[in-house]
C-alpha cells in the first residue's frame, strides 16, 4: 500500500558510509555533481543503515556541506561527494551564510526543482 509523507523527511537506506548533511539519492548513494539528489542526510550513517533525510521539497532551509569557499547569498550547485559549490550541473539553492573552506557546513534555501545550467 502506498504511503504519504507530508512532514518533509524521508528514510533512505545508505549504500556506503555517509557524512551528516550529504546530498543523497533514493538508492542511498552519495550524490555526485551531475546527480539530482532526493535530499540531505540529517544524520551520518554506514552502509545498510536507514537514516533520516530532509527531502529536497521540504519547506525551510537545509544544512549542506560546501566543496569550497562560498559567499553568503551566492547560488549553490550540485558538487561531487554530496556537497555543493558555486559551479555545477544543477542549481541546488542559495547560500544563507558563507562557507570559508571545503567541508564547512552552511545553511541554504533550497530550490525545489533542480535547474540545469
């Protein structure tokens, strides 16, 4: 029987060890630069573990991992290793704060529908 989720969080079973705030696919794989994710992990986990994911369509802001320095207000794009950067294949959202370096965690306002560049 089909279910409905209206709280914006979904459960995804991870395919590999995955850091907190990583972009992931429905198959639990860490999303690459040219991959549209289903959302961002709300907990770190290991292969075979089901974790909570903030769906891309969840209202409000999301925490994500920066692949490099990002200015506050900049558009962020999908990047390798489940991260975001200032260039890429799909616009993921707008940075609500700056990232000083690779691996910084920042808050973004997501764009619900991926926009190809």
